[in-house]
């Protein structure tokens, strides 16, 4: 039952008035009453709902928590303790984590849309079955398939066709293992131009050539990807940022010592 209020101390608001002040519909306020989320403080002699200023504050709290993405059930369980700052902080932290996860999921969905959009623009046709399979496979094997979206169209088509017949997981495991080895060398202060650094550079370059089948135009597309990795949070991007400077120095020394291996269109 709503609390009894001294009507001479406060002018209570009708359901229409409190709804207008909170910028919600009357139907919304009535629904919150029905589900036990926001009961009116009093009723008029005619049986109409009457709301206090405290009720209005509660309504604003409900509205704010809904904007944060909480369900009405979650809000109902939290409203009682919202006057305790620590409880509010705990609730906000929990919701912050949930929102961050949703943002990452939406980014991946946007990447998938961009991929399909590019495919249709370039081909005027798209094999949805094939694309759905490669996106699902990339998401499962690569932690995030955003990297496909970061590729130029020619390289993307090459990768989709390549892993239609080859195991993406084997390649993924190999490159992640190679990045781990390079991270280990860097943490051990092994110089990039040393024999160990050159061996890692050789393996890295062989991996790149295998990935692109040694095609010069695809190599150029590969070189453009690192610049698009800033801010990416998947495992591959995090490891790449740790080894990028080492790899750059090691490859420079490797190409200098093995000019026949250097990509022709990059001038060594």
C-alpha cells in the first residue's frame, strides 16, 4: 500500500503531470504501477493515482537505468538500494562491462555488413552461404573477423578462397605461435639484427608469402593492414602491436642481407 502523505505539505501530481515531467507516456507510468516498479504515493477521492516529488525522482531513476540497458526486473531489484553510493557504483560497473561487450558485438556485426556491402559493390553478386561460412569460421578461429574488413578487396577474396580449401585454424595456430616466439625474443632483449632475429624474420616472411601465395599485389594489400589495427582488442592485434617494431627492424636487416628475398615493388 502507498504511504499516507500529508497533502497540505506537498502538492501531489496526477499520472499525466508526473509523466510529462519525466518525459514518458502515461501508459508507461501506469505499466510501472502494474508491475510493482513505481506505486503512487496516494489516490484521489475518485481513485486516481497521485504521485509525490519522491516518486518523480524514482521515475527518473527508472528511466536512466533503462537507458543503461537494464531490464525492468533488474531495475526493480536495485531500486531499493540506490540511495547507497557503493551499491550504485557496483551497479554501474556491472552495466559498464555489459555495454562494452555489446559494443564489441555490434562492431563485429558492422564489420560483417561492411564485408557484404563491399562484396556486392565489387561483384554485383554475393554468395551468402560462402560468406556466412567464412565469417563464422573467422569469428571462431581468429577471435574477431574485423581483420577481413581491414583487407583490401583483392586480398580479402584471396583469403576467402584460400581458406575454403585449407584449414584456417592451422594457419592461425602457426602465426600466433610465431608471434609468441618473437615476443619472447624481444623480452629477452635479443637484437632484431642478430642471427636469432634474422631466423624469426625469415620465418615471418615465409609465412607472409605463404598467406599471399607470393603474389606481389597481395603483398601490397598486406602492408596496409597494420595501420588499421589501432584500437583493435583481439588477441592477434594485441600481439602484433608488441612485435611490430621488432619485425620491422628484423625484416629490414633480413632484406639487406638477402636482397633476392625482398619484395620487388618495395625496393627492399
